[in-house]
C-alpha cells in the first residue's frame, strides 16, 4: 500500500470565504499515482472546514445566511470565548460544517456523485491557513 501527504496553504481575502479546492485535490491525486484507495482532506485550523457540496453561488449565499443565523459574528460579547479573541462564531461554524471529508478513489479518479465538489470553508480568515491531503491505496 502506498501513501501520499501534502499540505495546501491559503491566504483568504475575507473573514469568511468558501474556496472550491476540487482541482487542487485532483492534482494531489495525480501526483500520488494512487488508482484505488481513499483520500482524506482536512482543515488544519479549528476555525476552518472542509466539506462536499454543489458549487452554486446561491447555495453559498444560503450557507452564509444560515451559518450567520446559527452563530452570528456580532456582538462579540455574546460569547464566553471572546475574552481574548473575537472568533467564537468561527469555531461554532466550523463544528457545524465539519472538519474533513473522505472520498473513495476508483480508477484514479475521485468517486463523486454528479454535482459534488470539495470546499475549504474559512470562518476566521485574512491570514495564512492550511489543510492536509492524505491519500492511501494502491
């Protein structure tokens, strides 16, 4: 069995941002040479997420509205965590959206449904962040 590991780095321009990373993940899969196995993609920061969904701008706006309704950024004073930082809402949003995804690899390709794409969700951005791609298989 082979394994492959790579870190991908992002500098987001906004506090909250969704980035389609499917192409980056496919590139890692090609580099790995693995044809059958599993790929793990996970955020390496507690205020960021990796998830699978449709790449549709209306849906992305719906995510933003929904997440902000569940864990509004302001007022910062509503959160006990915000005595040192102002990102408690980002921690909660990450918990809702998830830490990682695992995708099957079949015949050297991501074994996706018709509209599935992989996203990096940033909820406390404007700084350098990373995620991990780990692939195992043959």
